[in-house]
C-alpha cells in the first residue's frame, strides 16, 4: 500500500517546481513531436520509396518547415538547459525564474 501511495503521489500532479524539470519536460515534448513528424518519412521508405504525401508540394514545404522548427527548438532548449546549469553552478544561490524561460522560448520561436 505504501508503494502505491508513493506512485500516485509522483504521477498525480506533475508540477514543475524548478527550472530544469520544466525545460526537460519541454525538450521531451519537442522530441516526441519530432518523432511524430517522421512518420510520413517512414511510410514512404517502407512503401518502396514511393513519395506518397511527399508528392504534394504544399505538404512537402509544410513538413520541412515543421521539421526545421522542431530541430531548432530542440537545440535551443538544450542550450538553454546548459546555460541554466552553468549559471546554477557559478551562482549557487541564484533562482532562475520560469518566466525567463517562457520569454526566451517565445522570443526564439518568433524569430
């Protein structure tokens, strides 16, 4: 019973109390989206390399924009995680606020 209570407590409400957990969650969700975007590529490869949906110009352009955006955001967030870890190592008492993450994320995604 005690094991079950701990498991429920861990999974019941995922709250991001610190900066790193929030970044890790966002990076994981971006990586999942990157995997989902690759599904049409896998279908085309398993279908004797027939283009399928990639024969459509609009889909091809949209797919490349989405894939490029996901790659850039993933690299940016990993860089942000590295910088935040470095700041935390240098300035031990400094608390990084989540609004800075959200602001930088929105600013970078708008560029």
